[in-house]
C-alpha cells in the first residue's frame, strides 16, 4: 500500500536552517508502506528513532536522527537494533541528520567514547545491506556511525537540503583560531584579531560551500542528489537490487563490545 500521507509534503519537512530540529517520523510516514512504522524502544535514547517498516513490500529497519546529537543511550540503542536486524536478515536504512556524538567532560566520564564505538562496531560488522539518505546535516563521527560513505553502504543518496563535512564550518574555524592564538601566546607575540576574523570568515565560507550536496556529489561522495518526493521510488529500486542476492546478517560476528 502507498503511504497514507502525501509525499509532496516531503518538500516542507526539513527546515532551511538545519540547526532547527524536526521529527524524522514525518519523513518515514511519507515513504513507507501504509505509513506503518513499528518503533523500537521509542522512549529510550529519543534522539535516534529506530523501528521496522516495509518499503514496496520489502521489510526494512530504519535508523533516523531526531535531535541531531548522538548520546550514550542512542548509541547503545543503535547497536542493539543493528544486531537485531542481523538476526532477522533485514536490510537497514539510515536517515541522516546528525552533528555527531556528544562531547564534554560529563559525557566522556559517562562513557560516550565506549558507547559510540559500540555503534560504530555494529555498523562496521553488520552484514545486511545498508542504504543511507542524507536528509539534513551529516557531520563528523556521526556521519560514520550512521553508515556514511566510508562504511560502504550499498547505496547513498542526498536530498538538496543535506550538508556533510568532517566538522561544521564554525567549529573548524574556532579550532584553527584557538591553535593560532595559543601559538602566538607561546611565542610571546600579540595576536592579530583582524587577521583572525578574516581567517575565520574565509574558512567558514570554504567549508560551507564544500559541504553542499552538489559539491559532494561531484566528488562521488554519494550516488546522486534526489528529489525528496522520489525517495520511496529510489529506495524501492535499491531494495529490489539488493534482494538479487541472499540477505544474510552477521551471526555473532561482531567482535567484542566493551560493556
């Protein structure tokens, strides 16, 4: 059955400013069969939506970012869900809108590195086919955790609203500014604030332009920029292609998960 909600509405779901959160369930409802989504652990790790659906009759497990940042709970939930999909031999669909994993003293003491690596381990060792669609932001380690290009999904597409880079423009400019400031202080020289402002503006503009989907697609970081309204059709063709071979998940072959 077709989705109950109009796919035309996909054009208005992702906000122009990617810092504004949006609910990925609104996207899922417009691409899966009958808008029927059976959610896995909806109250645990709410920044990542996980669940089961069917797309053109093919069962699929979906992981979609809800509030941008991945915390410990979201990472563990993703690792469990990916293992479950491997037990059931079900392909996985990743809908990206993440700025990466949470950083900071409190989160690092809480084990974010350990829990984030569980998710990366699960994605790396998963044997079921992976499909990725960049619908919003996809930055840093979050891009890897959500099965970005380096983790070899079978297909990876981007919406025109997507942005992807190793670091956000402001963050990278900030890091370069801190390094230059500390270097000047170590040499006992005064810091040139005007040159710093110019450098930051230049770096921000460069990274911003290089994180746009047309730039990335031109360097084959994805398999094409697609119209959001065509997402269901494109994913249906991808699932049809991956089912030309047997879909078999990893059976316990995930190595060691640090508890």
